């Protein structure tokens, strides 16, 4: 679970209340990119098990 990106629920709430929309979208994008990299490494390490 720690390799998964931030949920989009935070972005939806930020948009609804009109606060921190830019920051939450940036964090969601960043954590999604990091999770792709992290999961790729983990699958390559443990894929042969």
C-alpha cells in the first residue's frame, strides 16, 4: 500500500471547498509518478518469485 499514489479524494475536497486545489493536484501527480517508478522496481525485484 505504501507504493500507491495519494488518492484523488483530497483533490475533490479541495476543489469543492476552493482551497489548495493546485497543491493537491501537484501532490497527486507527483505521487502517481513516484508510485509507477516504485512499483516497477518492486515488480522487477520480486517478479521472479
